[in-house]
C-alpha cells in the first residue's frame, strides 16, 4: 500500500496572487493554456498575469482549448508554445484546459516527435536517462469536478477512434493553485455536472479493486463536504436560475426537500448564472481535489468507461454522462452494507435518495438500443476499467445499466 501526490497543493481565496512566488523559478517564459472564456471571466487569468509580472516572467496565451480537448488541438497548442519558446505551462480552467496543459507539456518537451508519443507506452523506454518527460505544469482549476489539478491523467478526444482516452503517461502538475472563488459565478449546469463528476470519482475509487485505507480516508472526508455542497446545488430551481426576476429560491419546494443539508441561499445574478455561497464553493472545491487524489491511486471504473461514448457520440457533458451510471454501478456491489455506509457520509439514506439527488443535478439522456449494444461491446473491451470494478459484468448486466435506469431512456 503506498500513497504519493507529488503536486504541491495550495488552496486559499486569492491564492494565485498571494503565492505569486511559486512561479519565481518556474522557467523563462510561460505558456498559458485556457478555454475561450472562463479563464478571463473568472478573473483567474488576470491573477496569473499579475503573479507573472511580479516575477518578471513573460508569457504567451493559447486560448482555444475546447471541451473534451482533441489530439489535434494539443498538437496546435504545442507548436504555438514551441514557436513562442515557452518553457513551462500554466493550465487555467476546467478539466479540459488542465488535461490539455499536461499533454501539451509532454509534446513540447519532445519537439522532434509527433502526437504518436501521447499514446505510446514504450516512449518512456526510448528516453535517454535524465531526460524529463514533460515541461513543468501549473494547474489552476475553475471547476470543482475533475480534480485534474491533483491527478496524473490527461483525457483526450481521439476523433480517429471516435472516443476519449487517457494518454499513456502520468503527468502530475508541479503546483496546483485552487481558489474556490473562481466557482462562485459559474453557470448552474456547469456547477452541477462537475459536482457529479467529483462524486463519480469518489464512488469509483472507493469501490475499486485498487482501493486502500488511504484513498478511502480521503473519500470519507470528501463525501461529507460533497453531500452538503451538492444539496445546495440541487436546491436551486433551474427555472429560477434562467429568470433573474423569478421568485426567490426560499419559496421553491425543492428547497424544503433538501433543507436538512442546505446552508445558505444562493443568489441569482443573471441568466443561468448563480452566485454560489463561498462556503458551498469551498466544500465542492475541496471535495473535488480530494477525489482527484483518490483516483490518482485507483483510476476510475465502469461509469467513466461507459461515459466516453455518450460524450463523444451524444454530446453529453462529462459530469452528466458519469452521473447516469452511478446508481446501477452501486446497485451491483456485492456488499450493500458498505454502499449504505458510503452514502451515509454524504447524508444520503439509500440508493433511492442518491437517485433523487442525481435527477435534480443532471439532465436525463435518450439513446437508441442499437447504440447501447455498441457501447456495451466497447466497454467489454476496456480491460483497464473492467479490472477496477469489484464485480464481474457481462453483456446482459451492462445492458441493464441502461435499461434499468431512471436517468436514461432507451428507444428502439
Ligand atoms: P470543461 O470542459 O473544462 O469546461 C466546461 C465548460 O465550462 C466550458 O464551456 C468552460 O468554459 C466552462 N467553465 C469552466 N469553468 C467555469 C467557470 N468557473 N465559470 C463559468 N464557466 C466555466 O469542464 P470540466 O467538467 O471541468 O472538464 C471535463 C474534462 O475533464 C473532460 O475532458 C474529462 O474527460 C476530463 N476529466 C479529467 C480528469 C482527470 O483526472 N484529469 C478526471 C475527470 C474528467 P471555457 O471553455 O471558456 O473555459
Ligand atoms: Fe471524471
């Protein structure tokens, strides 16, 4: 049994400006890797620029990372970073820019090689002794879901294979700077589906063949935080979030349902955007990073494996695609008493309770039976994810993950 997170974790309001010195010896020029809008909107990018200015470090910005980033985008960004002579990478955003920054840092460290190195298990053997695998990566998350700031994983879209897959190399960020205030004005749908992703990491790591005392310890603590944060998110009426002048959330009947968890009223700011309480943002953010540390040691299992086809082919966001399969995954765990105590950490009494919570957090999906057959076959060929599952599955059982599921409708 061993446990190691090489990433230095700094979690604090205003931490990027307060700990600007972490960049002092990072390198000669920074490549900032972001999506189109959120790095700027959250203020995270301007915090980074101030910190770099304080350390007299020049920078360049690649802001074209799409959701579920593709290998093609990684190639484009790394060529840009090399042309700019950047020698370290700062990822700012949700899991997509953070995962992208790891793969870009790998590509930039080997300028004569192509994208085949991303998925080459033998590449490490080809490296001359002492050659670093990647440029240093700094991670600044603006979502609380993937935990990518504390994981070695980088999941990319492979258009050739019409799916998503983690690259073959483990790349931990050197430093993660986690400021929960970046979450406080995010769209409700993003907050919800990313929170569900973090829950998926907690479930799939806890009930994993590689699970140990260490990851379970992190998870049991994280679940308490997550349960409180998720109930606040669930208590917000989406129609209210869409209409700034609608009635207050306190008059919303859903609020009553989750009143045993709820802490503070969220305030609606603009269409689809809510202002989350800082306590809730802190809880979700910490739970997400702890969940990232947990999966760093176990990996994920069936729900993540099943989610990739739904995201690639149906365009379902990562967190929603994960959430759909949590209840079936837990239903087949042989020791149901352990499932009950696991759920209790999050303040949930039963799988039914969990299902009701998920129904409020994510959007239901519809798929065709013929697609289900293909997705099940693809899952059955994913040896790594199957090996992490504590029970065996066959075609019939995996099909039931879709057909006996309140969150997905199968059509003929
Ligand atoms: P994301 O794809 O990074 O971002 C989703 C959307 O949310 C984007 O439109 C983004 O805008 C926006 N956004 C991000 N932060 C925001 C904020 N604070 N306020 C307003 N909008 C914000 O979402 P994600 O769920 O965090 O990441 C999903 C990716 O992570 C998937 O590719 C998944 O496979 C991967 N993942 C990785 C790990 C790991 O261990 N490495 C684990 C699980 C999942 P912009 O485009 O403008 O930034
Ligand atoms: Fe995930």
